[in-house]
């Protein structure tokens, strides 16, 4: 049996369409969940700009953080997800070639090529209405005149970078939803094979969106905890009537019995990566900073879960992230426990510290709704 930092460990790979790379794995319980001594299964998902080696490095770091905590259940096994999540990068040669064409035809061709390349992924996923996932202006990105789109970013170099960054964001948004739906089938099969196994989900960046999508797609399994680390979706994702009328895209995760333990959200004001997509998208909409603060901030309509926590969510609780060696968490089951993590998460991907491990373990060890404390 393969282990990672002392935990039984296996991997499950998905394609861009959310299907498992090995058809035999689709809709079946992973073998790592079936061991006789396994009481808890933790499913981990990486985010964008991760290839398999980078994802494995992340999982090694996170499980090492769990091991340092010393409080993980002795029957905990880990399943690491792998899915295609590399970003687009523009070489200087591309920018030079576009700049050399005074007609603008080359620039327009570049934009159309990018939109066509990601269109298959985006089109394969049923689009959520704009009000359910505010702030990314995806419809404008695909509908705007190509040269006008580039001009919104200022210089040609900034325009190329902006288009590629947004293209990556929209493609990862679609892929994470597809992978989430694929994962939902695996979780359902695991629950069927092991009815009393405690399931725990933890995802970073777009991996948090994978987990939220899996929970929203699945009939109530349920799962015992979900930890969303620097989540790359709207801070209104779990909201009730965030605009006075509409619920967030993942509202049913809280109201539909999907999680019977805690949902834990880490958010850090140092996470500049999460602000990039919203700031770039605001250029498309030609929207300046609001009077209440910058684009992507907690007072703006357009911001990320991992930057501001779960806003307009009645089930939200707020507390600082606990320092290593500090008092154990008293997390609330059935609630979104927002952990202000700026003191410990200095950037989007700096998440393998002991404090993040403590948050995951705290979620795992919290009693589910309706479960009495042991005396």
C-alpha cells in the first residue's frame, strides 16, 4: 500500500471533461477507501497552474502539515485528485508579432484563437446565470470585439497578458465544475460501498470550486467536512439573496444537507492572485474602483471567497486562524467557519503551513450535526 507522510494514499485522475482517465475508476469507490482500518477518507484537490508533479508536491506538503498536528484520526486515508490545470503564457515573440501588424488583424486573430481554444471547455459546461456567479464578465469576454477587448487593458503587452489570464480563469472555472461532477459520482459510489465511512473534502484555489461543485451536483451523501483553502469563486458563492433576490451558486451546499459537519474557509488579504481575475474582468466592464473600496474587496460586489470569506451568508461564523500549538478549534457543524488567515497565508499558494493542517484536522474532528459529544 502506498503511503504519504504516514497516511494510506492513492490518486484519481480526471480529464478536462470530468471523466476519469481510467474508465474502470468512474463511478466506483477508490480502493484506498475500502481498507478495513479506514474510518475517514480525505479527498484533496489542487487548483490552477498545477501539473501532476506540482499537485503531488502540494499533497505531500498538506499531509506533512496534517502529520505535524498529531490529531488526525488513526484511520484517515487520503485520495489526491489530478486534473489538467495549467495556465496559458504568452511569449515575447507573440507580443512582438502582434505589434508588428499595424492593421490589427493579427491581434484580432490571436484573441479569436484563444476564445476558440477555451470555448470547447466552457461550452461543455452548462453556464450558470451571471447573477449566480457575479463579477467575472465571461459573456463580455466572449462577445466583445477582439481589438476592443485588447484595448481595454491599455498596452498591447498588457492586453495579451490580460486575455490569457482571463482565458485561464474561465477555462479553469469550467473544468473545475466538470471535475466536480465527476467526483460526485465517485463520492456516491464510495458512500454506497462504505456507508459509515466519514468523507472529508479539501481543495485549494480552483480545487475549492471542484469540491463545491461536487457537493452541489450530488444528492446528499452527506460529507462530514469541507475545507476550502483560498477558494477561487465568488465570496457570494454560499450567499442567501446576495443582491436582495438571488442566492449564490453553491447555496444548496448549505441548505441541501450536503455537509453535516463544518465548512471551513481560509481567506487572506495577502492573496493577490485571487484579485487578478476580478480586476481584469472589471477592465472588460470598464468599471473603476467603487467608492466603497477596490475591485475584489469585501465591500465590492466582485470578490473571491479566498480573499474575503463567505459574505451575505447567514450560516457564517468568523474567527482568526489558530497558530501552531494553539488551542484546538471549536468549529460549528452546519456553518461556514471563516478563518482570517492573513497572518499565516502570505500568498495564494503558501498553504502548507502547520496552521492550515490544523484547520483541516479541526474540520475532520468536529462532530457532525446530530452527533453527541463523547463523554
